[in-house]
C-alpha cells in the first residue's frame, strides 16, 4: 500500500533520478555484444530482466530454482542451483544477477561456478543490497520466516516470491574475499541509492528516509551507507 503523500514526495525529490535497476542494466550492456552469451543467474519465474535483452546477445540463458511460469521464446531456461548450473566450462561471456547475491548461502561456491562457466575475460555484473543500509540491517535482524508477511504489506510483493536473505557477500570486504577465493577480481564496485521504497506506506516516514538518503548521497565519505552495491567481477584472460 502506497501513501499518497509518499508518492508526491517521491515524485518531487526522486522523479528525475535513474533507478539502480536501470544503472545495472546499462552496466550489463557495457560488457555485452550481440555475438555473446548472456546468463541471468536467479532470473525469476518469468525472467523479466533477461527478456529486456532480446536481440542484444546471440544466446540468452536463464537459471533459477523456482518453476518457470510461462514459455519464454528465445530464452533457454534451466531449473538449477547457482552453485551447480550443469552448464559446460567456458560457455558464457556475461553473467548478470539482480537482487540475488543477498540470498546466497555460499557465495564462494556460486562465484566459483561463475568462474568455471565464464570464458576467459568474462564478466559477472550484480546488483545487491548493501548490508550497511538501514533496511538491510533491519531485515538481517528480523527472522526470515517473517519477511514474506512484512514485504507483502510494505511493498505489495506476493509472499511466495520473498526468499530468505543471508547477506554473506553484501559488503565491499566480503565481496572481495569471495571473489578472490573463486579466482575472480573486482573490476568495479560502486554504491547506489534510490528513494526509500520500504517506507512508501507512510508519508512522514518516507520524508525521514528521504532526508537520510539525500544526506548520505551528498557526501562521498558516506556513500558506503547507500542502499545498493553494483559490482562487476572479471575472470582473468590468462
């Protein structure tokens, strides 16, 4: 449920801002050519992000453990765990993952699998929640069994589409450790912010969240508190 006041404030203070989802997609496109293979790791039941890349890669692959709810022309879909995709070695050029890394039980195993299936010089681009964002800290403190109920009422998402969060690769240091252990290197890491979406249900709370977001966005020394981490990992060529 969205508060009318919160929506007016969102339009006023964030109406011209690029959403992190769009920034993420631009980053993926910067690494992709029409002759390459793009894999969406944790693509979701209908692979909505991957569908937007039709015509921009020679081959589109979507992997998730959930059941796919519809036929997706032009997209190869596989029900598999990201730590055991079953794909051949070196068959993918770019891997993308949006709002997936925070759910990984064992990021090193998943990153190692990414390393295996990437061609030399291949890239992993992911957008994930920053552990030091207040929303993530609250989510980490609340038992996972309560998340579906809370998210369904604050964001309107279906409860069956809310998955347990682990936050095991959601800081710069943690990402560096898991990447290094899997043979990948950090090519790019930046912090992104957006409007306080979790507070859209209440106008005064949204205003408070807006003030906080504007403050940490203004000073580079506070960017590590912003809500999202956008990261690119690269597999060495040699």
